[in-house]
């Protein structure tokens, strides 16, 4: 003992030996614990996506959905709202309340998705048409003025002729807002003075600037 106390090198060697023995014991315990683990949680008798199967006749572990399966939150149980039809017949009334906000939203969506072909007035002379795309009919012809409002929703949903469907780009409520705005466009081209509220009729004979409430232009 006296020789170890007086020899720093011997003390260091002793501490190193104890430390190495501790690491060895820890490694031994870890090895024993690992050897004791079973792989039941890892190798479970289950199928993972796209794994083949010897159990099912078609060899696929992925099973087809039962007929008429509907994903949670996507049930479209209102035929009039989601198809524009009832018993296969296009509806004639807007299935949502008509408000100024609905018309404003319809105008915005119309300008984005419809005006490139139908132009801002609905005459069918949009910029895409001017560059060679097939011209759609004007909204102001008798056939479309007399068409049920459900017709416009159905066309936006399923497409018609050269027009593709827009169901992926435009949500159902926005399609109805656009249909309502189309009706407003049609009315704007065929309205009479009697359709204007009495308190606003006097403005019809005024210059456009005065109708907008703008003052006289001064130079």
C-alpha cells in the first residue's frame, strides 16, 4: 500500500483498471439484455401496404373498398346542392341564400376561371378564344337565358363539349356563386328601366361619372 501511495503511476493504472472493468460490466449487461429481447413486436403477422398475399385469391393484401363506401366528411347527401339536379332534372332555384357576398364571390371566381373564355360580360369572346380556342356560346342567347340555373352548375361540375369540368378547381358552393353571377350578367344585358328601383331610376339619364358619384372634372 505504501508503495502505491508513493507511486502516482500505479494509482493511475489502478483507476484505469477499475474504469475498464466498469465498462466491461455495462457492455456485458447490455449484451444479456439484448439477447433476452424477442422479435415478436418486429415480426408481426400482418400485411404492410403493397405486400403480396398468399391468402387472397388475387394475390394482393390490399382489399378493395366495399361498394358505395364514403370517406368520412365527404358524404354528399344533398343531391340538389352537389349535382344541380333532383331526380335527374336540373333545378331552377339557387339552393343557397342569395346575398351580396355570394354575388361578390361569384364575380371573383368567374373572373378567375370563366372570363378567359367567356369574357367579363359572358359574350364568349375571352382572350383564350381570340387566340384560337373554340368559342363558347354567349350567355345572352335565348337558350341559355332560359336554361335552369342547375344547368350552369352541372356544366361546371361535369364539363360540356370543349369545356372541361372544374369540379377539382371550384368547390360546390363557389360553383353556385358563379351560377348566380351568370344570372346577374344575363339580367344586366336584358334589364329594363322597370327593373331598376324607383329611387335609382333618375340616375339612368345621368353621365356614367355622375352615376358613380364622381364630381365634375376640373382642368
